[in-house]
């Protein structure tokens, strides 16, 4: 695991030289293939090195992080074109990748916490430094304070665990079962805000709307998954108290997911709509993890990977439209099929993946999550039915509203997609639909 860490460290000098934008991106792709070919033992931790190691959950999420980071650079070509603090931007992305890599590969709970919080800083810099509107400062503060407010209880909870068992190795924690209400709340609230669960989701749409395309991609692709990863790790040693209290979070997530789906149908901002749809999807993931059963764990993992690719691709599409029209309003982004018929196909492919059409990973994840929630209680069927229906509803609303209709007469010049944009979209869509062929690898790791 350390070898990839050092590869990242040695990429830092590249950022400081001139015209290294695409070389850094190629280095990320190279690192992706190095990491992908690491032999990994599904049933246990492997690739152990000092305080680091990875099992299948970490492995998939680190792969996703490297992939999304390389695509972030590809999507931000405009910064390179206008020479807008490019070196600092690349440095920021490498620092962010370092934080994410260390978060997912740490075997120690305290170190995990440290990097979990550390990933907040580069994300904040992305939003405040390269965002579009003046409200980005407020969005950054929302992001910072929502996360920091609940992270102190998590830290105190970690200290308590260390005090009681003299070790914080994640592997050993599975032999323990803490039956304490206060510890339970302090350990999981930070992850629920990061997910984000309904009621504490307000920072997400704000941060997305103000963030540049790279910020939105990393927020949707990886930041939300940090919460899910944390929950998967923490639920292992909280079983007794989870059995008593988890129903609260399942109810909030499912009812909130339905309500957010309705809210998606009221949005007039492209990015805002995609951001709210993420909250609805993550509601299902929280529900699945909270059922504490086999299907729920598998489904939440698969849906996290699928949603990371799919949501990130949709933000890329929204940005492609924004670069043409300088507006994210649905009233102006109309009739795109007249201008960019091939881009219309990509809208269709990614939105169909978002509403869990086969053969996407989202379908497999949602089937598992529906299995887990219905086996937990048949009453969840009602909410799941509504969420599935409305998720197709807002996806179709977004597609028909942007692609059909009369285009805006104020457009005086226009150009269709360039090859870089089509490559960017195919690199989101291809793994999302091809990974279904290796679904045994993702689904039989327990």
C-alpha cells in the first residue's frame, strides 16, 4: 500500500512545472492500472504495510477515487485553457487524492478519522477557489461546519474505544460489541452527515451548486462514500445497540428519500436537481447498511460504486451545458437535441443508469438494497416503491426538459461536443456498465 502512497507523493513536483496538466492526468491513469493489478484477497485484509492495508471495500473505493480524480482533471480543461491557477489546482487534487487514499487504506481508527476530516480541506479549497458564484463562501462554511460539528463526538468516541480495549485496529474491533447508546450516536452521526442523511443534507445541494465541475465530481463521486465506508466499518462493533435503534435511521432515510425525490421535481437548476437525487440514492444506502444484513451490506457497497460513477458523469454533462450556455437554469437549457444530438445520447445513457436500468451497477445495488429492506420489514415496500417510481420520474423530467422543446433564441453561437468531452463521458459510463460482468467479485466478499 505504501508504494502507491509514494507514487502520489512523487507526483507533487510534476505540478510545479509548466505545461504538466495532461502528464499529471496520465500519471493518475497509470496509477489506476498499477493499483488495479494488485492481488487482493477478498476474504481478508491484504497488501499490509505500516498501519495500512486493504480489503475488498477499501480496494473498490480507492479505485473509484483514483478514477474520479483523473477524470476531474480531464473535465477541468477550461482552467488549463485560461491558465487559471493550474499548478495549484493540480496540487490540490493530488493532496485530495492522498487524503482519500489514506482514509480508505488506514487500519487504525484514529488515523482513519484524521484523514477523513483532512479530505475536507482540499474540497473546501476547490469550492472557494474555483467556484462560480459569490455564495461559494457560504457554501464552504456550510460544508465545514456541518461536518466539524458532528466530528468532535466521533473523536471522543474513538478515544473511549481506545481506553477500553487498548487498540484501535479496525480488524480487532469486530471481536467487540459495545452496548452503549451515547457511543453509538457519537460514532455514527459524523458518517450520517457526510452521507448525507435527510435532515442533515442541507450542505450538499449548496456545495454542489457553488462548486466547479471538479468539486462537484469529487463531492458526488467520493465524499458521500466516505460516510458509507465509515458506517460499514463502525456497525460491526455496535450490533446490540444497532438492533434497538437502527429503525429510526431507516425510517428517516426512506421517508426522506421519498420527500427529496418529490423535491427533485421542483428544481429549476440542473446541478441542484442532480445533487438532490444523490441524497435520495444515499438514503437507500443508509437504509441498507442499517438493516445489518448480508444483502444490505453488499447492496450498499455496489450502489456506492455505481452512484459514484453515474452522478459524477451527470455533473460533467451539466458542466458541458454550462460551458456552452453560461447558465444552469432548466428554462435556458432546452432543446439541446437540436444542437448536440450525440450529447443527447449520453444524457440518456447516464440518466437511465441513475434510474437503475440494466446493465448498470445501480440496478444490482438497488435490487440488493430492496431485498435487504423488505426482508427487514415488509412495510418498507411502500416507500421503496415510491422512491423507485419517482427516481425514474425526475430522471425523465430532467431528460425531456433539457433535450426537447424549443431552444432559447438568445443563443447566437454554439458548438457541439469535442472529443475530450465524449471520452470523459465514456470513461464514466463504461466501467458503470461493464463492471456488472464481474459482479461476483463485488457481491461475494462477505
